[in-house]
C-alpha cells in the first residue's frame, strides 16, 4: 500500500500556465534574432538560456546575449516582450483546481524559470474570480533563485529540505518525463502530465491509486 498523499508539487510551465516555444521563435524571426540549434530547442535549456534559468547571469546580461544575436537594435522592453511570448494564459479551471486542492493538501510550485518570466507573469496570471491563487501554494521554488534546475536531483533535495516535507508523501506533477523520473528516484509519487489534458482528473486518478 502506498503512502497517503499530503503534498502536491506542481510544475508551472505547461502544467499550470500555457507555453509556446513557436510564439517565441516566430517573434525572434520577425526581429531578426538568430540562435544556434544548440541554443534553442524544445526546452530552451542550453547555453545562456540555461545560465539565466539557474541565475548565473543577470537580466541585463541575458538581454545583451539576445542583442548579440539580433540584426536590429532592440530596447530592453522589446526584448522582454519577445522573450515573454513563450508564456501564455493560465486556464481558469486550473486556478479553481488549485483553490480546491489547497483545502486538502499542501501545495507547492517547483519551476525551471527565470526572473523576467516570473516577474512579468506571477502578479496577474494567478488571479481568478478576484482572488490571487498564488496564495494556494505553501511554498514556491524557482530555478533561478535556487541556482539549479530540474531534472537535477539537487533542486528536488533543496525543495524537500526547505519545505520540510517527506518525499514518500508527495505527488509531483510535471510535463517532462525526465523531471518525473528524477523526482521518482527520490521517493516521490509522480504524474507525467500531458499538456492539454484534464489536470483535475490526472491528479485525482493518481491520488486514488493504491
């Protein structure tokens, strides 16, 4: 018999908030920004992108790396607008789900993200029916603040330690199979979420497993 689930850790991008790399690459093409194949892939986790995501370079340093790859002069605001094309809307039903689950479980957010994305979207993307659902999370753990990123075991260990939770009592939800495998190796229950599928049924189905 599996341990009772007391904690649920959510990924942010592609689980709660919509993500589109295509929107970003199209905006880059329009602005004359070109990257190598190694720098931009389905997860944008290479080179200076990764360095920014784990807080090794600042926002200004990141913007300057973008400028080096552009054929036109770009302001900070223009660069941020292009970069923020990656993130989209947060479906209302997912925010309502957070509110519902928070009365039964301790909820946490663990995201590979960066300062520009988080500062631009965290203030408003969690608002639902006049309530800020970001308060549904007991803890929020971000790669650029922890200086490590999924699927490194280090970020999971830091999260468990800071949150003071037991891995075996925790359900981790992420759209990346590699991230799920890393969490599972540390004793967590995991669900590899498929973007676009019913998040509520995914969670309840996993919790009800014996």
